[in-house]
C-alpha cells in the first residue's frame, strides 16, 4: 500500500473548483515514498543506471525548470478565472455560490474525480541518487488520501491566528467583521433585531451626550468671556503704593518664599517648644529655642529672599530637622490646634496695641511743627514789630468789597502753607489783578502773617490779613462752639490728666483732641456772611491745598439755587453720612439718610445771598446746641457741615478737587496731575516728615526757597524733598 500523497498550491489563497483537465499544472509536487522493491523494478531506474551522475543532474534541472514555468503560467490563468468568475462573498446572495464552490472543491478529496491524473514521483534509491517517475492516479490504491492544497493553507492560516473570545454565544459570531470605528457589523440576515435596537439607542445616547457637552462648553466659554470683559472695565492701571506690580521686588512671584518659610518655621518651633516644656522635654525645648533665635537673627528685617544672609538657607535646613524630630514626638492634632489658636489670639492683641500706639504717635507728630517752621513765624513777628506805620500798607477797601472780583477766604495759622495757597492760585490766574485773598489768622500768628505778605506780596493781587480776635461779634453768647469750649465738661474732656496717662488711653478720640478743633479758625467757615457782608460769592480754600489751574470758571458755575458747591467724596460705601453721624440717635435717624453722599471741605464755592436767605448760620447753631453732649457727632467741622448743608449742596466735577494726598499713597497719578486743586487732607501734611514723598513735589514747587526768611530758618529744598 502506497503512502498518502499531498497536493498543495502555495500561490492560491481562495477556494475555487478544480478543473480536472489541468490538474497536473495546478499540483506542484507529489511526494511519494514507494516501497524499495517497487522502485528497484522501475524501468526508469534500469535505464538510467548506466548514465553518468552529471548527465542525470542536468536532466533533472531541465525537468524542474519546465515544471516551474508551466506552473507559473497556469497560476496566472487560474487567478484571472477566479477574479472574473467569483467576486468577494460580501452579500447573502453570494453565500450559496460560495457553498457550491466549496462542495466542488471537496469532491477531489472524496474521489469523485473521474479523469486519470499523471503524477510525477521523486524518490531516492539505495545509493542516494534522486529518481523521478510518472504514475497514473487510477493505479493508486484506495487507501490513498487526497487533500485540497487551498483548504490546507486556509486551515494553517486560521491555526496561526490568536484565539478570540466573545462575550456572547451566538453561533454566527464568526461571520462578523470589524469596521474602522471598531463597531461590530454583521450581515443583516444574522443580527437579531433586539441587538439592532440596543445599538441604535446606544448611539443615540452618545450623540445626545456629545451635544450636551458641546452646549455646556460653549455656555461656559461665553460666561468666562463676559466675566473677563467686566473685570477689564474695572481694572485700575495705577500703581498702588508698595504693592505696585512694577516694583523691583515683584519681578519674581516667589521672591519671598524662603523668608515666609523661615517665619513659619519659627512659629511652629514656638508651638512645639511650649508643648515640650509642658512635658519636661528639656533637650528638645532648648534645641527649638536655640534654632528659633538663630533663624530670627538670619531673617532680621529681611522682606525678600535677596535680603537674606547667605547662611539663612542653612539655618532653615537645621530648623527643618529639629522640627521633624519634634513632630514625631509631640504632634497631636487637637493639642496643636489649641496651641496655635492661643498664639493667634496673643498676636492679634499685640497687633491691636501696636496700632493704637502708632495712631497716637502719628497724631502727636501731626500736631507738632518742625523746628524750622516754628522758627519762621518768630522771625517774621520780630521784624513786623520793628516796622513803622509808614511801612505797613493797607489794601484798598474798594477791592476788598467789590462783588465783581474773585474773592477767596483762607483761615489758617500756618504762614508757609498759606503762602503756597496764594502763590499757586496767583501763578495760574489769567487776570491776577482781579483776585482778592481774605486771610484770617489768630493773635499769635497775626504779625507773622502780615509781615510775610508785606515783603512777599504776589504781583497784581490784593491780600487782606485779619485777626480772628478782632471779631467782637464772635462771642460765647452768639457762638455755641465758644460756649461749649469754655464749659468745664469740655475742659475735662481735653485736659484731664488720667485720660492721657498712656499712649493707648483714649485712642478712639485721640484725633479729636487736636488743638485745631479748639480754635475758632476751624469754625469760622460757618460765619462767612458775617465776616464778608458785602460779597455775593466767595471761594473757601483750606491751607493744605495746592492750586494747579485757573479757578476763575468756578464763579460762573450755576449752583441751581444751592448754597454750597463742592466735590462729592462718596465711592460705594466710602464717605457716606453714616460714617460721620450717630444714626442710633433719633434726631439724626429721623432727619437724614444714612447712605447720603458726603462732600469735601477744602475747596467750596458758597453763594452768600442764598446763605442769608436760608439762614444757614442759624441751622448750624441749632444743631450745635443739640450736640453739646457730643451724642450726635464727634468734634470737627465736616459732620456739622454735612448736616447744615444737607440737600443744599451742588456737586462739582471731580477734576476740580482731588483729595487724599495726606493719607492715601495709592491715588491715581493722572487724576492728580489733571486736577485743578489737590488736597493734602489727612495727617501726612507736605511740610512734615510724615509726608508721602511722591506727593510732596506738588506742594514744594511753589515754595520760594531763595527767600531770606526761609534761608534764615534753614528751610531748604533738602528739608522738603
């Protein structure tokens, strides 16, 4: 019995029916190993035994070349037949054709081939020589097995694929194909309708969710854009003091990270040291205290990392090691929280005390005058009393009472400050000869003020200096403030010793203990018609202002029947009536609105005709009498001014009057330069050492430092720079 023969075609990859007439060209090789006895009896073997080995080798090479060439030509023809007759089986109608083709191909393996096939057999004889022989397929015994080389190749390819697991047990799952989106796709005849519906619902949910996410994203983007636009509208480009973004220390956002770390380490070391001391752990306690002192010495007064000593980083590392040891031994969440809370309360108490001391010292510094400024009135007073009557010039009374001219009222005891107000006003006036200045001072400074303007008279203008003590009508029987100042209760409030025994005692009212509140110069602004009975309008100016533009247009402003023309100072909740008045008192709550807008004293245009018509001075006296116990407002002139001119004030343009140069270091520089008048209201006056340095030049440029009196008292540009 012969062994099984194998028919294979390496170039064919698809199932197709076998053409029996061309079978010998479709089969490449048939390896048969017949019994040795059969091979020895072969006539081919007997006829070639006498040939030389070289001749046999050449013969075999030629036979092999002819077989390979014929096989290649037939492979091309077979592919053309396959491509022409049998397309890819992608549709259900083609499945029957594919099954028929498979049945025809299987017929070869079931011996349904009717034609005889020539089979070329190669084998090796006993001497090792290769032999070739041709046999007929009908001569083979029934035990021979036929195999289709195409099916064999496909089975090998399937065996080489990795095993694929499916989550379902559908018997037709092997027919599924995967598309580009990795979604399973079956032929319509093999997919269950329920599965179709699930897929459709799943896809619908995906599309709906995608649409929702896109809509939410667009809505959020719109909100972000609107918020950015609103922030841009309110963005202030001005530099805000030490927090300006253009300062050098803000070049790096983490320029103080090491300083902050070391300060935090010191705080934690103090907390752990307190716990260690309570537990009698003296070694760790001493170590924490020692490293705290070293770290404090390394920091000193440093604010930024660039100001730290080179050894500061080493101190921070050492402190980190000892803190790690203390944490491992003492850390307890509840104990640490309690300890830090105690430290926080203690620190807050210390901060409050320091603030009170700072406020007290600031008020003390604001009330005192530098020695050069104290020298100036003394020298001027001495020279004034050396003058003869001929040297003292009296201004023309016609100019002082002419209502067609521009009149100013200045009430001050500061000679240098008053000179700056007059000089800056005249310098910017287009017609100086039409400007008249009415200056009122106290008895102590009257001679000095007169002497200054006798020798430093601004060219063209008219200046009148008066003594407030010469106003005999201003007495205690007429003026409630004078009567209150003479009362024992007011003297006790101002001069009782025990209230000023320490820096923090009575700090809430320390501002109102300033001597200016005891002077009638501060309250004389409520008696303008009595002081200047022949005038119709007058512009009131404080002595801490500087004029930067011509003020003549103010006399042409229509006040719309109001008495006072002033710039409003309220911004949001700032400078509202409730900041100055006691609205817990029914007299205040029933007559005024707490959110009413405040306005500024310092540059005010007063219509004296309307003043007299509405009896403004009488209104002022009435409220002053009701506030004798200081229950409606504290001392000062702005609260009674807000009450007296309530609903009688016409708001002026803000560019006329810019305030805050005496306390706010974050004002807009452009607004200051464009203002007609800048006001140093606050404690940081420009002639004091407390002054904000970047604002001082607006005032000092109008001081004539070459004046002999200023040089005699050492008042120079270096002092006021």
